[in-house]
C-alpha cells in the first residue's frame, strides 16, 4: 500500500500489528529511502487511543504541516506510526468530523461505527460485541445483568478471572513487584458503572452533582466499555513499542547511524514511544528527543521510587537515560480524560473509597493514579518544569525530564475526554523542534 499524500515530504508510514510485528515491506522501503534522501532528523509520531488509520493519517498531516516553514533548512523526514487502536466514533475530537449525531438522545447505545471498530480491534468476538450492544440498548434493571455485562467485557478484552496473574502491565510498578487487578474488572460491575455515571454527570454539569441522587448504573456502562477497551489498548501500546518500534530504531541505527531520531507520542502513543526506549538494542544512542503529548500512562512510569511504595519504581524507571537528549512531557489541566476518567479507571482493587469521597479527584486518587498528560512526570529527581511560553522562549534542557504546561493551547473539547485530543497546534510542533534541537 502506498503512503498517503501528506503536507510534508518525505513521509513514510510504519505499520505494526497488535503483537508488535512490523510491515516488512514498508520498513525496508523507509530504511532505504531515509539513507538515499540524506535525512538528518527523523520525526516519528505515534497516535494514541480513539484512532483508526484514516484518523491517524489526518492527525499526522495536520500536526506536521507547519514544520517545514519553521525550519526550512533542516533535512527532516517524517514517519507516522500506525498500530491497531480503537476508535469510539461518539468521542469528540476538536476539528475532526464526527460520524454520529452530537445529541446523545438520538444516538444508539452502540452505534454502527463503534461496533465495527470493536470487531476490528477484537477479532473473533462478534457474538460478545452483539451481546454487549443488546444490553446497552435494553438496560435491564437486574443487578445480575450488570454483572453479566462485566463478564462480557472481560471476555472482549481477554482479561483472565481474578487470581495471581496480573491483568495488565502496570506503569507504576517495575516487573517482579506483586500487583492487583484493576478494580473495574474484579469488583462489582454495578458499582463501577455507578462511579463512571457520577463522573460523567460531573463532567457534563460541572456546577455540581445532586448530593443525594443515585444515577442509573447503565448511564456509566458505555464508559466502562470504553475504559475496558482502553486498558487493552494500553497493554497493546507497550507491546508495539517494546517489540516493534524499539527494534526498528535499532535497525535504522545500523543502516543510517547519522540519522537523529525524535519520538513523539499522543495519549497511548506516548506510552508506545516510551516503551520503544525499553526495546532499543544495547548501545543505540540515536534517539535525540522524546515528546509526550497528553500521555495516557502513569505519571510515575519513570519514577525511581514510588511515594506510596518506596520498595518499587516505575515500569520505565531509568529509560529516559537512553535518550541522548530530553524527555519533554506536555500536559493540560483541561484534559478531562486524564484528570478524571484515567485515574478512576486505573485505581486498583482494594483502594475503593466511593465516588462521593473521590469525585473531583481527591488527593490520594489523583496523586496515586494520575497520568502524564494531566500533571507531568512525577518522582524523577531533577525534573524541570515550565510553561509553554517559557519552553518556546528559550532552549529546553539538553537532557533529563521536562514538564511543559500546555494548557494555554490544549483546552478545547467536550465530555468525557475534554481537551485530550486538542493537540494540533503550531506551538506544540515548535516544542518538538526545540526538544530535538532541530533548526
């Protein structure tokens, strides 16, 4: 398949499957042409959740567009990573067309586009998807039916029953440290749906929740489905990064050792490129910068020690040292997906306190289960912080972690995601260039 027409050139797409296996034809053509064209800086961008192939290509086309005008003399190549993510067609993305009606009252519980995306993302699960769709439509009142809904979600995303095996690679724990399963898969499905329903009510009506009203758990069931698929995508992003992108960068370094690589990731794409560092072959130092845009993984992923558990560190602790340059984390307080939904969904079994106490992200919930894209890198000594204006006014540090508050531009979007996908701004393209010292 030919690479699509883009706003920049040369542009290539690098395609991986769910196991991190790369499309060899595309990879080999990229390796050959990067060397032949004399590319000096290669910007490699990975999309995150809520993306299909066409959506990812539109994102790359628009994000890359201002770069040639900013650094006209630079010999830059551009790569768009394509990996099997999941597109919820009812989630608003600023400046992108929506495929379903905006009014929830006229939207099916599981619209056809989302159903199709589920079937593509989880092949062989058509019967399960159909059952989930029927239950979301019928909203049966019995609590036993909600528990059946939870069982179907576990089947959909390949979650094993509760037991000693960890369900997902937790970003807040290095390998070998015991970890619990996410509560939304091990506790009461009705309780989980109730909490999501309350959270959604708060996001859609920020003036406040009626203190004594109890939401219908089915109001949060669609969000539980969304979060369950996002957990599967989170796991998949780490696999693709470590087993696919990291080894590719190693091969590129062998073929064209002078090419400077700059990794950019949005949402779970930030997790993907970060795990790519862990997959680098020993001695490869060609990654010159990493820029995370609204990263949807734990703010403790790179931590040396966890504040709430000094025995453990983050799953990527020390990996920032494999970058021959800085790791720049852009975050925004307007990202509702990461400020509210991510930590709620990330909470582990045994930490339940009830939504009445935790709504608005109480200190324990937000601090322990927060995401990079909400408040930046945490518990990494020497991490520096600046506003977006400060980052663009001066040179970013040459190494280490840097938190950049991008709330000045990353601010548009409706519930439940808020500004999570509001990343197409020339200012953020300039951050990528500054991080990589591309001029």
